[in-house]
C-alpha cells in the first residue's frame, strides 16, 4: 500500500490499484460520483463508512489531479 495523498492510498491488491480512501476499499471516483450525483456528504459517509475528513481528502485529491491536467484544443 502506498499513500499517494493524505488519506488516499493505492494497492495493487485492492480495487485493481485504483485510488481508495485509506483503510477502506472505497474508491475515490465512487465518492466523487456520488457527490456529483447529488448525494449529500453525510449520506456518502454513512453509506460507505467514511468520515468527513475522508470526503474532504477525496475532493482535495481530485482537485490536485485536475489542476495538473493539460487540455489541447483542436479546431
């Protein structure tokens, strides 16, 4: 297991090496998808057994990954 960001880890034996909330099998993209789909953070926390700090860590990780993304406009 490697911690790639605070509270976010990857392990090739857990969820095929996708980023998850540390100490769980809850993928980062699942949490983001639930929030984007309209679930309240509290609902996500209750459904997946994670805490507020985990949800905030997911959002922080996603923001940092997206900030490094480059987009080429072709047209």
